[in-house]
């Protein structure tokens, strides 16, 4: 039995990666430890971290931002003081309840430190290290 698709994200992610690359921002992939990288990412030919190692075991000192949808690695990066960005509000979901549940899960596991930009432009600005969201959701 297959797992139902909850998120619809390839377009947002490919656009984000293309925009970051166009701005000469280095991107490293960290694929899912069990299922690997999505097929649509293979065309980017990006360096990647070993999928089987938890993100929090890597030295993220030179990283501007950790970007994802939802993962324990994203939450752990936020708890360790890194800028962690969830694109949860930029992607399609099959049921809005999933977005609410994943937001609650990320808030719980990150101590409320994961950022949730509400626009594509905000996500790019944060990833580029130009601007940041505060806990109250304001972009500075």
C-alpha cells in the first residue's frame, strides 16, 4: 500500500533552488534517510550530505539557512541556533489540516524557533541572509 501524497511542492522547490543558484548561493542537499532525494532534484546536480546521518551531526557553522518543509533535522537546526526555514506555507497541501499539524509539530520540536515565511520573496531573502523573520513573524 502506498503512502498518500500530502504535499505538492516540486515547483516551489525547483524555483527556489534555481533562484538561489542564480544569486550564487551555495546549496547542499540533505535527502531523506529512508527514501532518498526526490526525482525532480536530480537535475540540479547539487552536492549532498550523507542521507543516513542526522542533520544535527554536521557542522553547520558556515550555513546561512536550513530550508525544508518539515523534518526533525529542520527542528534540530533551529534548536541549535541556526536559521531554519520551513516552506510549509508556500506549498500546496491536499488537506489544510496537514499544514496545521506539521506547523504544531515543528513548533513543538524546535521550541518555536523554525521560521515560516508567508511569501516566496521572504524565503529567498532569508536564505540569502539579507533579511530575517522574528518570532512575531515580522520580516527585518
